[in-house]
């Protein structure tokens, strides 16, 4: 594989803490929570009544009103986040070779709301009333396809669906395409809008969700001994990846460099991580080896940290094994404590948090970490941000199916 360097020149988000990177970052550092009672549907008959709703989200602008009606919410979020990332990058697609620009957007579930809505129409009104746009709206590759159409880019365009590792895998795969010379620019990340009646009830049936209904803002508490499950959330994160020399020539705002990528599979249980964290360990080691750095050279880890009893303990064990003595020094936090679990989009939003941390010399906190679990002994950034120099950060994403994706991002020099 070529050694072409790959940098980030634009970022965009849709999150429960805001629909712009600066707003999201400011509220994250203020230790705010975006977890709220659900308003988008009646959850009174459900076991869980809260989640990470993106209440500030509106698809128009930048999406044309007619186009909005032909997209599921997860596609709308991806396109909106992509617009912010493109604006930030300064790319003018009219002056670019569209065949050298591609798009990979991850999603664990895709258009579940469209599936729910059209199945209800099928039952209530009959098959002739099911929308002709059902499949184009619900298919997992719709986000990547809509972004490619939006910007008229004709390079490789596809979806990655590896549950909660989807965005991490999408970014790693996109980075490798540029690295080996297949493309020069990639629009990559993830999007998810599964905070719906079916999504909420299905995860609740698995006993995967927190049921702290009396205090939603304190429900997501990664690594805390009183954690009782994750908080279902929605949103999108999209980054512009670009070959470094090309980005420098055009005067692009270079925010960071993606230097390492590791991807593995537990090959164990379809939903539970290995208790020994072996798959996560292998992915972290692969990312470090790809970045050509040792554990002692990582300053900050944005943990997968979902707030589940088994998952957090397994990840903490894996970090301690991989980092050894360095685990007592490297700062660790889970931003899911503030924004909940955005499933297939989480890896992109969390990588953006890493990049903002590098550029602002501060590690975002794990809020609600009042009583650290003895099984999760790490150097936690608990409840308030930590001012520190961050040269390199590691972002972990682990998903159902045993899928693991780890990325190393560094200050560009």
C-alpha cells in the first residue's frame, strides 16, 4: 500500500448537543447532557421514555424540500452533516475531477423509520398504498448515494454496516482508498436515526438500555459502578478526508491526520463482547502498528464506553492489557455519557471529538462518572474536561456481530 498521507479538512455533525461542530464541542466541554424525554412519539407504553433526540435538527436548508420527502431521517442527517464538512473544507466541486472523489457512509440499521411507517400503511390501507420510495429511503446505502448525488461526485460510493463500528470502518476504509491512490478525496462517516418505536422497543427487549426514566440526563454513565445500560441516540458525523500534499497545495484547513486503522472481529457472540476483550485488543494493536507508534505515544482515548456492565469492563480490560504501564497515564473518556449511543454514526462523531481535543488541547469528560467501577480502572477524565496537550488520540468503536474498529488520529506536522 502507498504511504500517501491522509488528512482531515472538514467536519460536520448532527447530535443531541447541536447540529454544528462548534456548538457540539462547546456543550460537550460544558459537561452538558443531550439526553431528554422522547417527544417524537408516544413512549408511555415503553419501558424506556428517553433518548438522545436531535431536537434542533432541520433538513431544510440545505436540502431541497422535495428531496427531503424522498429521504429517511438517517439520510437527511448525513447530507446535512456532509454540507457542514464540505463548507469547512473549502472544496469547490465544480473545479474538481468528480471521479477522484468518493463517499463511504456507515449505518448500523439504515431507514428503520421508513420501514415502520410503510409497514403500518400496508396493514392499515393495503399494498397499493405502500410508497414507491420505500426501498430507496430505507436501504443502508441511501445516505452515501444521496451525498454523491448532492455533490455530483462519481468516485467509489458505498455503505458500511458493522453495527456500532460502522462509522469507524467507513472512515478507515475511506482513508485506505486515498492512501493507495484510488481516490484523492473522500466524504466519510456515519448516520443513524433508530430512535423510533421499533428501534427503542427492540433494544429494550434485549435489556440493553438504561431504564433510569426519572433522571434521563444521568442515565448514560460509562465506567460508573451504577451504570445499567446504554442510552439510544441518533445523529450523524461526516468528515472530509484528503491526500495531504493536495490539501496543502490548495490551502485547505488541515485539522488532523488519520495515521492508523485497525479492524477485527471477536468471532464470539452476536451481541456480547468477549469478556477478555481480545478482539478489541487486536484492533487497538493493529491501529497502533499501522500508525507506527507505541502505546506510550497515545495521549487520549475516546473509549467506546457505552455504559453497559459487560461492555465497559471488557474495554477497560483490553485498554489495560494493550497499554500496560501507559494505561495509568493515558487520559480516557466516553463522550457517549453526554450524547448517548448513536450506533452506526458514533465512531465519526467521536473521532471529531478527538480532533477537536487535539486542536484545543483539552480532553472532553465522561459525565456522570461519580463512582468508578473497580473493574474499569483507567485514568478517567471524569465530569469535567482536562486541559492537556494531545498529539495523538485513539478512537474505539465496537459493534454487535463482534466488529471492532479503531482509529489513530494525530496533529498534522
